[in-house]
C-alpha cells in the first residue's frame, strides 16, 4: 500500500522520538511488572498447599475478600495504579504531540529536538483532542457494562458455559472496539487538519470518507506487529537465555516503531486526500 510505503519514508525523521517512546514504554512495563509481581506473588504464597479441598478453598476466598476490604496494602496498590493511569493520561498526549510535530518539514520546524519542541507547540491542542476522544469512547460503556453484567448469569447458568450469551457479549465488545478505532481515526485526522492548518471539519470528513483505507493501514501494520510478536515469543520460548532476554527487551522498540509508522502512514493518507479535495 502506497501510504504505508510513504509513511516509512518519514520514519527516519522520527528516530529520536521512537527511541524516547521505547524507553518510556520499557520503564512503564518494568514498573507495572514489579508492581503486579509483588501482589501476585504475595497472593500465591497464601494459596493452600497441598492442593486445596473445598474447605481450604473457601477459607482462601474468604480471606481474600476480607483483605480486599480491610488491608491498607490494597488501597496503596490501587492508589499506585490510579496514579500510574493518571500519569499515562497526561504523558500520552505530550508524546503524540511530539510525534505529530516531527511530521513537519525541517524548514517549518523550530530548533530543538522535535519530540520536546512538539510537546511545547502542539501539547495543549493534542491534549484537548485526546480528552474529547476519551469522553466519546467512554460514553458507550454506560450501556455496555450493564448489558455485559446482565449476560454473565446466562453465561454461567447451571455451572456450564453457554455459547449464545458469549457470542452476544463478544459481538457487543467487537462493535465497541470498532467504534473506538473509528473515533481514534477521526480524532487523528482532526489533529492533522487543525495542527497543519488544512481545516478541521474537512479533515474529519476525510477521516470518515476514507475510513476503509485507514482501517487497512491499521490492520496491515497490526498484523506485521503481531507476527513479529509471535516470532519473538516463540524464539524466547525455545532458546532461553541471553537471546530471549534481548528479544523481550527489544520488542517495545518494535511496538514503538510500528505505532509511529501507523501515524506517519495515516498522515500520508490524509495529506494525499486533502490535496485532492
């Protein structure tokens, strides 16, 4: 696809941003792993050994419910997770602003590293767009969550898994995921139009009109990233050791590269279609 090929040509201008994004994701993943590992390990130590009978299993679950309600450590971990989520909500728009700023030509950019210059120049409008996107994505959950909760008793009825409710719930979640992608796509095109002075509403219409090519870009690059993930995972599983460690630690770089590549490819789609309109 021509948009993906042209998007790859813009990657060389984004290498510093990709490296910083890789380090950010690596540190984020490490912190989250250490947090989850400390909690899970502590819970598994309490699991009955030898294999539990009905009584010990019930006591384990009762102890867990009591700890959830009264343990100060649970509140600490929940507070840390909420704090991490808030930090991510604040940092993500800044990173995207830096990536979008790197799409400008060198003649139009000011001096300095594009990622940090973009945080200053584009940070506020990108934060506003992503805030609106978050609201639009979250609104359907007001209907989806009660609907899914109502399906759960049907799924586990009589102690057996029911296929029909699972298909209904899967359909609802799939529809919501498609809706989330469409909102994200329209928001990205709106940012292109606003930041590069090509018209906000015209860019939104381009995003809607050419949603299928945009979906093709996302699916194709997503498939490539998934294939690499499976290859890295398989190699790490078969050949454990330093090679597996290197592959596991380098995959966030691949993920960052494909994320930026998707943005540059969508930018090429928007630019070519905006010139024709």
